């Protein structure tokens, strides 16, 4: 559960998880399946765990652990989710239907055409069920935003220490700003090389007309690349190329390349001010993860959780 709670709202985290509505029964509903656990008196049905087990095995070619380990891990996730939803209800945290609908549309957009409906059918999940799971997920996210994350702060001293202790992360290699033309045959590449050496200022125009590489439409602009990037045996030739000179023809698995270097940056270390936003984001993310774990641990410590081991052992997909 902890891993999933850290993932931003996304279709995989929603379709593969959840405990249904985790709440009480509706009037005139058929008898509830046997509960595998009670969380503060609230049941988690064997059918819910069986569906979770089925979906997890369908979505992962190699599910971690054996059957007993997987069942136990999934039940722990369902217990965590039930505890968080209970806490959200206790704190009167409510997610509006308009938010649920927007989240649903974002999820649907991840799967063009009929792929979305096909996926729901494969997992035997209706749109109403998915919206219920989305509502639960949004509710938990709001609970964390209101009750956990405001206490997470990253001091400037922590950022400075991280920068000093992880100097290698902020070293940037020598980089060159490269334009390229890629064509299918060596003969064409040689002709383009000769033409560009006579008129190097036409490089971008030739790339737009002749290059088969994706960036050809942008005048062959690869931006800045570091030594060893991509295919080093292909692109490292640019590091010995003088500025604004047209290279010889270089073959690769994708065709025949002609390069031009228009700028060069020496190896350097990013300053603390340049690295500060990245470090702050990383430390905040790590602190939030620990805070979520601590919050769940506290909820578990004061909760009444009863597990029916016999019912748990009998759950199968």
C-alpha cells in the first residue's frame, strides 16, 4: 500500500488496487461474503481480496513472493486503505463528484479508442466501480495533503548538506550543441557533406528537406549532448569537431550522419543555487514518503485489526 500511495493518481494505481468501497452494506444487498479481516469493525471481504489477487497476478508477469506472501501483502494494503478512508471520514474530508469526473477523464485519456473499455472488461470492472476507486484515491490524497504534508519541511541547511555530500550528482560533463542530417545511403550522405561544406549556413535547411531523423523537421537540432550519450561510437566524434565545421560521414544502425557543432560547454559543476530546486524536490519527496509510513503506523497502532487466518488461507483468484 505504501508504494501505491506515493504514486500520483494514474490508471495503473487505480485499476490494479483498491478495496472497493470498504464500507458497510447497502440495504437489500445480498449477504456479504466471509470477511478475511475486520478493521475497526469494518469488514474486508474475501471476494475483495480475491479480486485484488487476480488483478495483481494479471498485471504482473512475475508477482513477487509466493501465494501466502502475496495474499498477506495485498491484505495489508487493503487494511491500510481502509484505515486511511476511515480517518478521512472522521475528519470530514470529502471529494466532490466533479473532481472524480475530471480524474476519470484523465484516466480514460491514457487509453485511446476502445482500449479503455477493453481494459475495464478484462478486469471485470464497471465505470461506476472505477469512479468509486478514484474517489477513494482522491480522498486519501487529500487526507495526506491536509494532515501529513504540511508538517514536512526541508530546511536550507539540509539542502546545503546534501549538495556537499553528493558532489558527483552535480558534475556535468563536457557538452556540445549538435545539428545533424541523417540519410539512408552513404552516397547521399557524401553528397550532402560536400554541399554543406561549401555552404555550411544551409545546414538547417538541408536537414529539414533531407534528414530521416525525427529532429530533421527542427533543422536537425539535437540540442546539447554529453560525451558518451546515445551511441558513443557515433556521437563522440562531435567532441573533436571544430565549431561550425561540417563533419565527415559517420555510419550508425540508423543511417549515415553528417554533423555540425554550433556551441560547446566545458565540464562543470552545477552551483548550489542551480541545484537547489532539484535537491529540495528530492528531499521533500523522501520526507513525505517517510511521513506517510509514520502516519499509517500510528493509525495501525491505535486500530483494532482482526484477521481470520482460515478465511485468508482460502482466498484464491
